[in-house]
């Protein structure tokens, strides 16, 4: 019973407070960084440097009228935002975010992440279908095609990691990198494919075709408002956090530092958590930087990149890694 209560408390702290809180900070950071890139001020009225702006936005969503259009499929319309948010929260549960700190330490951790993340496509697709609008439907169809297409390259780009380490467990991957160096130095092409595919999986610019304001108004969430829209919004940012955490864990040593041995005990756990947070902060900044730098792809360019370039390239990297391991292994 104590173990179960401890796990439940762990889930509440991480999935119920820490991830949404980090997503709120990320919203503020995106608005400030985009303002800097565009030579604007950004939010600076609510709190010092606008830090309380996410709270003001949350209050706005809470008190905004929750409109359910008469032409929608009400059951699916209500379920879709939760179906998008829950996989984003659950996928983070197997990522070790500090020494010995993961909600679920399972031997096939990365496979579980991919299995859960793939479910998120249903929330976006069903949200587009339930809206009973041409804009929403086109956004939902685009989302399903895009996410399924890039999942292939994303999954294949992780296979070289498993071949080199010989483990699917996330803690084991971090431990291998602590002993042998970051995997990005061994598998740089695989990391590039993983990075680009993760941008497409999170529907971020230049891959935001499911929303595409210029042609689809807001795409799959055109008919949503109030807290239902906020859940879709929150899911996107938590997907960004999870993608950044996976990139750090698989290719950049996770919560460990090269040539530095962190102390044991509670202080070591805290310091390892800060190291992990510092690393994912860089990748979250990269998400924002790319969004406000590159223009949106056309849809044919998006599909060509996924099927004709990234997926074949990921297979080449897998074969090259397997051949290299076969040659050096006695």
C-alpha cells in the first residue's frame, strides 16, 4: 500500500503539477523569445518581465464561455482534447528525469513511449472529425497522415541506439553514455533524423500543417474554445517537453554530465535533475527558435521529406550501424 501511495503521489507531482507548470513557463518563454527574434517586447505587463502572463491566460480560458456548436458530434468533441493530452502526460512517465527518478522504470521503456505517443494521433484526428467542419476535417486528416508517416522515421532513428547499447531500458542507455560518451557523437545522423521527425510529430512549425492558419483557420481545433482548446494547446507543449527529454536521454547522456561525477545521496539526485532540466531547456529553446525562423512546408514537401528522405535515411543509418557493430564485435 505504501508503494502504491508513493507512486500515486509521484504521478500527481510530475504529471499533475510539474509538466503543466513547465508547459506554462514554456508558453511565456516562447512569447518572449519570439518577441526578441521579431524585435518586439513580448509580454511585460503581468508580473515582473511578464512572468505571470501564463496565469492570466489560464484564467482567461477558465472564465471564457465554453461553447459547444450544435453541429458537432458532442461525445467525441468532448473526449478529443483529453485523448490528446493524456498520452502526452503518460509518455513522460518512463523517462528518467534524475538519478533513480522515473515514474515507471521498465525494461522496454522507449517502446512504451512510442506505443503511448502514437495514440495521441487519435485525439487530433477525432477532434477534427467531431468538429463537423471542412477546416477541422482537413486538419485531422493531415494530422493523422503526418504523424503516422513521421513515426516510421522517428522509430527507425532510435534503432541504432538500441544496437549500440544493447538495451531498451532508459536508465541503461544513460549509464552506457556515462561510461562511453554521448551517443550523439557516435550516431549524429540518427539524432538529426530523430530531431526533425520529433518536430513533425509535435505539429510544430515548419510542420504545423494540421493547423495551418493561412488555409485552415486553425485546422483540427477550429471549432474548439475555452478549456477544451487549452487542453489541445497544453498537449502540444507537453509533447515538446517529452520529445526534448527523449532526445536528451537517448543521445545526450540524460541526467549525467561527461567527465563529472555527481555526488551520491539526495544532493546528487537534485543536481542530476537540474542537469536534465538544463539540457531539455536547450532543446525547448531550439523548438521555439526553429518555429520563428523557418516558413511552413507545403504538404507535398512534408510528405516527400518523410517518405523519400528521412525514412530511407534512417534505414541506411540502421544498416550502417549494424554493419559497424558486426565488424568490431569479436
